[in-house]
């Protein structure tokens, strides 16, 4: 078993990507195959724990509401957005 206080501290803080990078640096200094295998497993565990931030859903409801309010204040509001539709010839 190999000990590295910096990598373990990063893991404790939940900074798994940085901890995996640190374990890779530690692996470069290992002289024995068993130690390298142990560090590789520890690095793989860190990479398994990495989570991506949840994807935000785009919501344009606020923008739509602000645009409608602005049109109303300017006096150009018409139902169903008719103010901005092209006039068709008949």
C-alpha cells in the first residue's frame, strides 16, 4: 500500500479528478509492480467517483414573459405575435 497525503486529502475533499492525477504522479515514482498496481486501482476508483454536474434544462419562459411585457408597454402588443408576422397578399 502506498500513502500520499496530498492525494488522500484531495479525495477527502471530493476532488477526484485532481486526486487521480496526483495518484498518476505517485505511480511514476513507484519501483515495484505491486505498488503500481495498487496505485492504478486507487486511481481508477477516483475516476469512477467523478460526477459531471447535472445538465441544466433551458427555460425561456422568463424571456418570453419579459418580451411580452415590453411589447405591451410599447403599445405594439397583438395577440399571437401578429405584430411581427409578414403580411400576406390575397
